[in-house]
């Protein structure tokens, strides 16, 4: 198993900190890593923005991919209300860059239709935090969120690939934005979503439970 840090996050250092982090850029990084390790064709799993990266990889380098497991990809471009969502995302980013961290996260969660317990965001993102966590958060808001949520998958390329595409969806994500995007993508590809425990972050909430259906998908890959 191989896990990666997206460009500019955690251990991944940047030559150009102002560079936008797009799904295509991150997919190219992943492609070169797979080639360097001679690790393809691979089973590639990503969640949220990582799911967009995995889909971008199979579009551009299908020979390197055997199966893509795209868990709740934020493919907002497939939704009818995408213009409204894009505008809300721009407002969230502006709020964060203006210095209102809690306000930005509050608006982000509300726009994503994710219920958060009262006081949870203050506990998670207020007060003293690790410098790396703050740096990763700032890069995500400033250089990754907009490009990722505006990315439009090439549906013709995804339909024609020989790789297996699995669209993962959280059982508890009903009504959330990524429930809608995931269902829209699955419908466009003519497949049924594969259900996983939890919601958008089910893999982190209960990894032991999440791994059960994941192993079933891997056995079939």
C-alpha cells in the first residue's frame, strides 16, 4: 500500500508556493510516482479532493490504473446549481483569507450541508494549533479548494476507460453536497454508487468499519 501527501501538503515541499493545486496537477504527480515505483496498473483510492485526483489520473493515464475508488468526489460541475455553489466557495475562501478561520469553516460546513455539533469548529480550529496544520489549511483554502471544486470530469473518457470506476458514497451523507455530486457522477457513468459507512469522512470516523466494504471492492478489482 502506498499513501501520498498532495503537492504542498505536509511532507510535500513546494518550489512555487503560489502554484494552484488542480486535480490534473496532482494526477500528474501521482502518475510520475507510480511510474517511478513501477507500481501500475494500480488500484487508486481517493476521497473528496483526492477522488477528483484519482479520476483525473484515469482520464489521462488509464494504462496506469486498474480500479479507481472515488469516494464522494466534489464534482460540483455536474450539478444544476453549480454557479451558486461556486459563488459560495469564493465567499468562503475570501472569508478565510481575510483572517476569519472559524467563520470560513462555519460557512464551508453549512454550504456542504454537513451538521457540526455546537462548539466543535472552535475546538478544532481555534486556539493554538500545530504550524504544519495551519500551513496545510491555508494552502487548501488559498490554492486547492477553488480549482478542485470547479474541476469538470471528462465523462466520455471515464465511460470509455477499461479501468473499473467505483463511486463511493457514505451511508450517512444523505442530503449533503457530496451525496449529490457522487450520485450525479454515478448516474452520468451509468453505474450505482457503492455504499460505505459514515458520511464524508467515514474512513476517519470509524476506519475498522470502513475497511469492510473497501476490502470487498479490492477483492473484486
